[in-house]
C-alpha cells in the first residue's frame, strides 16, 4: 500500500544514489521517518531545491510505502538551513549528533510531533557556544527517551522500589532502566557508577511531555553545573542500550577534543 504524504520534515540522512539522484531519510512532523529515493533531485530544474542536505528543514511530498522498502520523494522545498550550526566546529558536531539521535530512535511512519518540535528548536539553538550545544543534546536525548517510553527511573531503586538514602552509593542499571544501590547482580546486570550530582541534575530535568509547556528555551536558562557533561555521557550510553544502536555522531560530540 502506498500513501501520498505532504508534510514538513528535517533531513537526517542523505546518500548519493547516482549523479542526479539521492537516497534520503526525512523526519516528518506528522509522518514520522521516511526513507525514500529522490530521483533526479540534483538536476537544475527538479522539484528539490537543488538537492536534499543534512541538516535542513523543508516541505516535502512523498509516496510512502507502508511496508519495508524505500518510498519515493517527489518534491522538496527548502525552508531552513540552520546557519548558526555551520558556523562553529562545536555547533556542527552538535547538529549532526542531534539528527543522528533522531535517525536511530525514530521508526518508519511512526510520528512523534513533540520530538520533531524539540529537534527543530535544538537545531536552531546550537552554534552559540559549547555549553549551549551540550545542553541542546542533553535536552533532546532526554526528550527522545521520555517520549518513546524509556525515561530512566531516578527516584527509587528499580530492584526494590525503595527510595535510597542521601548517602547511597549510586549506580545506574541500563538493563532495568534506572538507579540501583550497591553492586550489580543477576537481575540488574552490569551497572555504571554515577555521582550524586549527576543524579540530582537528571532528577531536576523537566520535560516538554509533562504538559507544563517547558521546552529547550526554558531549559537552557538553568544555572551551569559541572555535572552537565557527565549527565550527557550517561544518557549516551543508555541510549545505546535502549535502541541497540551506536549514534556515532553523538559519541563523537561527547568524545571530541
């Protein structure tokens, strides 16, 4: 079955298919992830604004296959290129990491409008300093985990259901999706040691999905803490466990320098 889709989307992957065509992966706000062939997209008079690039936002039309296999992108009208993200090394790495997260977390024809909106907000924000780039990634990974039902449990020991005391030795069990106290066991599997300051930061993470109207702009105004980088590294490792995929650009941002 084929459905004709008209939507606004962000290009998260692109491969050259021939001298004049491309294979692209576009995250549509209302249509989800669309993998498609853009035949003749690089021809001067084609309906593709001179080709489809990562990361850009555009209005598109596609003939989407409901089953597995490549759909057909029939038009792409470029709307936004995120120039700030291309102005600094950190911003560029952050932009590639953001679309990498979306590519690995989202599924074919399974839309998450809130994820699309936060990806757009974060792409517009990167390129204004390394801390802001880090916050954009921290926020977006947190939002993706939250919206897809994988938000980590940080208020109690996921093995016992009990709230740990203030002097607890913190650990994170990726298999169980939350905090545990003490060492790993047969139930939890391997655990990662986590500092109390990192737990405190993540516990204070708001979410746009709580209905409170909080988005990245509000989140980015939070006071700076030394735990931000550690919190991002923890979520990067958890993301890999949840989605069984290595978001290479995300790891490159974390490990750069």
